[in-house]
C-alpha cells in the first residue's frame, strides 16, 4: 500500500519522558479523523468579511453542515478505509467533519502506519506513536488530522486557588473588598441590566465534575434561581466529581457558578471530554455544532502553550473556531496564568492556545481593588513569578496578524514600543488575581478562586446577556471591539513579565476590562 506522511502529525516526547515498551497489541482505543471542509473558498470569503468588520449574516448550523461540512464522498472514503483495517466507526459527523474510529493497537498501527508505544514521564504514563502518521495515498488531502493515538494530557485548567492570608484592609473610610461574588463583579463592571433568557452558554471541561447540591446552595445564597445545567458526554467523558476542589472540580464549578451568576436564566451546557488533543477538539466541535442545545457563546478555561501542540491539532482547533465565527458563536478563552512565558521553562515569551487563535476572544487577567459599589483601581495581575501566577499574554508564533490588530504596538517591560507583527494576546481582561478573587462553592466547601479561568466565563456571561438583550448573537466580537476600544476600561499599570501595560491595546490586558459603554456598541 502506498502511503504519505500526514503533515504536522509528528510529536516529540514530553520533557523527561522515556519509551518503555510497545503498547499492548490488544489495547483498545479510539481516534478522531478530521476531514477537509467542502467549499473552502466560500468559507474564506465569509471569514474575510467578518475580519474586516463588514456585515455578514451568520449561517445556521444546518446551512453550515450543507455548505462547509465534510462531503458524503469524503466520509465514505474514510468509512471504507476503516473497514479495510478492521476499525469500527463509532461516530461520523458531517458538520464537525470528524469520523471517530475504534480498534486495537495492532489495527491502529497498521491503519495509520505507526508504532504505538508506552512512555513514562514524571507525572505518569501515556501512549503515543514514535513517528508521524502515514496515511494511504487515497486519503491524501481528505484527512487533515488524526488525533487520539497520543493520549498525553493536552491542556491544563487556568485556575488559581487563594490560600494565603486575607489582604490588609485599607485605612480609607470604605475599605476595599478582598474577594467578590460574580454578581458583585457584574455590578462593578456595570454589566447592562437584564437576564440571558433563551441563551445557552457552552462550557468545555476536560475532567472533574459538579454536584447539584453545591449549585443549589451557591445560587440560593446569591438569591438567584438555580440555572438549568446539562452535562453532555463527549468521547466517554462524564460529570465525575473527584473530591479535589483545587483540581478539575474547581474549574468546573468556577465556570458554572460565574457564568450562571452573571447570565441569569441562561442554560449551561457542560461538555465533558478526556484531556487529550482529540478530546479537546471533539468537545469544542460538539458544542459548536450542537443542534439540540444550540449555544450562542462558548467558554474555554483550558489551554497550553502553542509549542506543546502538533501543527495538525492547532489547525483543526483553529478551524473549529473559524466555524464558530461563521455560525455567529463567540468563543471566550482564558489566556493562561503563567505570565509572558506561559509557564514554560526559562524567560522566553510564549502564548497559550486556543486563546492565541485569531478567532477566539482571548481573556487576560487584572488585579482589582474596589468597594462594594465602585472600582478603586485595576492593574495587571502579576504575583511575581509564573509559578505564583500572572496573566498570560504576548505574541503568537503561529498565527498571522489579524486585520483588526493592524497598526497596534507592543510595549516591552522596559518600555520600548514596537509594531505588533503577529496575533497579539489577549483581547480583553477582567479580575483574575486570587487575592481579589471569586467566591465559589465546590465539593461542599466555600473557596476563593482566581486565574484567567474565571475571566472566560465572566465574559461569556456578559455576551450571553447582551445577546439576549439585542436578539442577535455577537459572533466574532473582536473586530467590533478593536474598532471601538473606548467602550472598555483601559488598564495602564503593571506587567506580566516580558510585556507592560500601556494606553490602548497591550499584551497583558488587551483592550481592557468590561466598561459601562459596552452596551453602546454600534448595532447593540
């Protein structure tokens, strides 16, 4: 059989990992094959209009599937390939452009021209090919990514737990608050009045779970109705609370509680998937193309440095975010908590993905001081080191400069300004410092959480509220915000390591935090 290497599918072992042995031949696993879209010129034309800020009517999910989903011919080619290698087709979805196949390691090795091995690294073990995927030539150009053969953890939650002493209170007549409920933050940021009736917010989760009893207690204490929360299983993921409030449970509860509190009456659909590149992509595409719950906003609080992704996974995820833009869906993504290095060894700058996709609304973090009814000051969140926590932000090494960021400048920590030449992160910001963090309830206990994980659902809730008010979804909001930066609160103090806040956009807090004028955006 003639084969060709799948571009971007090769991957280096994790730092400190060593190959142990070939994976057991009878071990069963699933893999996600991503297929090319049909009518890519129409896709590109629509995205170009959105990028220029021109009116572009969102497609319905049904229209998207018909115009841009995988073709029946391509789907059949992959199904035929799977059958020839004894692989079972678990799922095929034209709009998501995916076919999920299941089989044993020996069958996967033969089908994809690889040799799967078990690797050991300091945190455990994982399975991965030792070389790039090699596809039969008849699938050349049809299959653009094969994910799931490698099951290493792909992403981390951008969550920080406040565990230290409470900050000293000011001697001012009205002392600043140490932490906030999401309702208080919505009031401080002057969110437009109203609920989010009829909207659905999707929350992407790669582990952990929620307990209805916690949600009932939390929202009752806020004098709010308990929102409708629906758990959606993706790739066998499930709502499985671990009992560890500092881990994935904390992420799930933070997302639900923040989004539910700032967007009353919105449905919350929580998509649980394994923490792998395949699981992350499948959760995102499942939410975007969900014809049952139909979310208008997606919140993503997980990510990893761009350099830790394969090129095929980066491309597949970005195309999923492009699809969201075509459908009029806004995707809010946490920018990371590791400062300008994104937690990578050394001081070299890195940015987090999927926040670095031009088709995501990247959400950075601030430190907020406020009384019960007024913001006193707001600066860049930076607790001193990447390990302690600081907002992510910087310049993408992967994505080109989008039209709405043309002409912007980057301010280095030394104060030197230079032109921004590639996608800059973040776009917007809000409170993320654990010392001025969010009051939450998780695994039966009260806690204070921070991190840019909290900013993504805060912005998602705001957008859901605005969508409900105007009766039209915001979709790709970036061009409109960059064309109207005065609607945000500009943050001009602080740094995240390599970059400093400045007037206008910066690589710490983007255009700034929510402001009262957001509701006055053109067309809103």
